[in-house]
C-alpha cells in the first residue's frame, strides 16, 4: 500500500500536512520514546466547516473506534487542537472521515502519553481576580518567566504575572509545607487543556484551598524584606530559570518591565549622540503596570529548533491567554510570540497563520470584545542561506539544481521544503546523496523511488494553490551521509516559480543539543560570481545578485500573513540606522491572499556593528543581558502598540526592495 504523497507506508488522507505524512511514512520512528510506544499525536486541525469538530470526533469514535480529545471550545470556529492515537491517522476506516470533514491537519510533535477522553471541554473565559483587572492584558508565549523578579512585582510579594501555564507534559504539582506546616500543592493541570501545569495568582481563582498561588509561593520564599529567587524557582521546578538569563526573561522585560529598552540605550535622534549615558528612566506606560499571562513552552519543544511543534502549542497558548479577558474591563490584549520557523508556504496560508488571522478577526474591539494585537519577529535568517528562489524564464532549461550542505556529527533530522505555485504534474524533485544514492518524487514517479533507509521525499503534496515536497535526511551522527546533497527540480514549465526553504536545526537559546545548521549552496554562482560579490557591500552585507540563494522572502514562516491586528517587527542597528544584518526580509510568496511586502517596522536590535543585541532584564532582579535577534524587536513593537499612537518612523523606504527589508521604516526604542 502506498500513500497519496508517493512514499511507501499506510494510506494517507489528502488533508494530512507534510510532517504528519513524514511521521506516518517512517512509522513515527523519530517520535517514539525508549519503550517504543508511539504517544498520542498533537494536531492542529482546520475543518472544512466551522463548528464541526464535535461531529468529527463523534464519527471517529463511532465509525473507526478512534477516541479524539478535542481542545476546549473546539466548535467555536474552524480551527481546533486535538490529541489522537497514531491509529487515528493510519487506520483505514479513519481516512474517509478525515477526507470528508477536514481541510488540513498539521502535526505538532507527539507528546508523552496522556488519557484521551471523548468529550470536549469548555474553557472558562473569565478568571476571577483579587483586584480589578486593568484595561490592558499582556500575553507572552516564550521560555522563562521570572515572576518573582523585582521588575515584575507589584508591592513587596505580589507579582504582576497573573498566571503561568507551563506546557511541559511531565510536570507534576510541587508538594510543599506552608508556614503552618500544612501540606499544600503548587500548580495544577488546567482542566480544559489536560496537559502541563498552571500557576495562578490569587487564591480565589484556584480550584482547591489546598493549592498555593503565585503570591503565596513568593511569600514563602521571602524573609527580611528580600526574596530568595533561586529557591523560589528551584523548589517549584522552573528549570529554565536556573541560569542568569533566558529568552523569555529578556523579552518580558522589554515588553512589560519597569525600565524599557529606551531607558537602557543612549539617546538617539537628530543632534543626539547615542554614546551618551542612558537615561535609566523608569517606565510610566501602560505595559509597565499591566497584568501578564505567560505560556511557557515545554523543554521538548524548545529543544526542537525546527519549530514544527509551534502550531498546536501556540494556538492553545493564545486561547489560554484570551481566557483571562474580563469582558467588563479588558479593552486591549497584546500578545507577543518571539518564535518562528524558516519553512512553510510563506504566503500567509499556513494553518497557524490562518488561525492567528481568525483570532484577530474575532477580537477586533467590537461587539463587546477587546482589541487583540499579536506581534511576531521577522526572523533571523536573512544571511543563513536557507532560501532558494528561481523562476524558469522562456528559453531557459526546464530544470534547476543546488546543493544542500549537511554537517557531520549532527544528532537531529534535517528537513527542507520545495514549493511550486500552481500545478506541478510534470515536475520531479530528486535528492542525491554525496555517495550518489538517489530518491525521486513526482506525479509520474513510482512510489518506491521516494525513500531510502536514511533519507526520503514526501510529495508531491497539494496545499491550496501550491504543490510542495518535504525532504528529510536522518541524523548524520546516526548513519546518514554528511556533505553536499544535491537537490534537482526538473520538468518545470515556462514561468514556473520555485521556492525552497531549509528548516532550522541549530539550537534555540539556552539549549545544548549539539545540533548543527544545514544550509543551501549555489555551486555555479560560488564558482563564477562569489569573489566579485565579496567586493560589493551595501549596509554591511555583500552583494548576492544572480544567486539562486535569495535573502528576500526569508520572513518568519508564521509571520507572512497580512491582517489588521497581526504585526511583524524586524531589527536595525542604532549607530547607523541600517537593518541588522540577520533581520529577515519580505516579500511573502504570491498566493491567494494579500501580499505582505515586508515587516511592519524595524526596532533597535543592535547598538552598533560591534555591540550586538539590546539590553534588558535577566532571570534575577537587577540582572541585565543582551539578546541578539528580532526576538528583541517584537516586544518593543508590542510595547508601542500597547501605548498608541506609534511614534513617527524614520528612514522610510520608497522602493519595493527597501520596503521588503525595512517595512514602514525605523521606530525608536520602546
């Protein structure tokens, strides 16, 4: 039996996304724990019709005997998350149900075993608070929430963090004796989501008097007017806060801390010298006082740099943050997600992008609902050689080839995607190993040609108006060859436009996996043009004209949609006003939606070419660290959005190429 994507394995529905097809084709071998049992899959589902999730789950149970655990409020719209056993995507009886009910389904990595109940739970949409909520609610999805640090306290031992949802599935509530010697628990599983632990502020919001809230936990670690922050985090099991810095701590301080980034940088603007001392002025803006709801990504997710896991976890995380809206008082919600991916359609049509667009369309400031703003980073892949762009012009060859460079001793699977707009019935994608072993996939290529023991191609897969191929090579530490892998796309019609993307594999901040980045290489351009190009510099980077490797179109793969309420921030260098050399650029790929030309704006990401990053708080009170990347730009834009109007932009571009890189121009630091 073969899949519809042309690779051997169980039958597959047309709605299955590329990574789900890959998991099925490999019998989930990359996702199984040591005991060999495949854990439940975590999926983001886009149904053909809104409010049809429950009917889908009922059919799966009745007709295929497959239990489906839907996320809360799944019938509220077209998108839903779900846990389902691996049989739910491989059993023959289940495939017609997927085909009938679902438009697309994407895999977020399998998680640890959990029970799969058959009923859908409702999400409690208004959590009571000890104090009257403010008009602004700030949400964050990140890694590291120093809730007991001085810059996030309101009073001696009361945190501004209203709740933390730690999405680590293996976490258990912490057993602790309070001041009276009574046994208490810190943390509980959020009932509507069934995984991870939440830690809430305010005893009246807890489900049991036996539970300790965030303020009480801080008080248990406070003596003599000071808080033992090390003990506070260590005894609670917040392992991501062991170090002096974390990605989330920096982003949270830049977004909502007492001292904004602008107070830590020297003065900027006409007639001012950036080398003068910073003002160190405390913030007075709404973000510096607002409540914060923090979603902590799991350790397993942070360890996977591809970002494939983001889909369902981000969707659930945003829904969790929105459950803290007080319909009587909350007027604005600003959510920052300083993460992203390098793969995907890059046309605003990925499942997660469309789900984000649905969120901001629903929470648009009308009908008694607050205005939702979601802010994303542009990405850091401008110079990472991770994007290929090629159009077949009349009279040119009907094939194109380039090298995919995989480094030795890499412990993780490397992925790449090839996308073609429109029909691709005549197109074949071929992956050739350094030793000469070959696999090919196309509409007319036998399925047996699509895989080998260490590498495979899943495709062609039709996604809307696009066709894609997913290429995967196993870990070079585990037996796959390292070196130059050759990707060839043949059978191209005149005018056909190809885009290819490498999935990130180098580790996220605070993670040590030993993983190494793979990248593309245009051998012909390197031989003929590279030496000349290195002599031509513009804004700190050399010329790449004529290369298949394109720096344009490198925007974060979950930040290419264009919709009111969705914002994308790139970065610039304060000293020169030039874009930061790594800051990704547009435009998005042409498709069925309005084209995103580039980021919305650029925010400070580097002091100078020598002084990289911008300063903000670390994991402990008084600590200051520098974070490099557009992850630091997004929270600054979010802080501006929380205190409208936006400041006037400078260095406003007027050409399409300038807009692709700079968007609407440079904004001063928040």
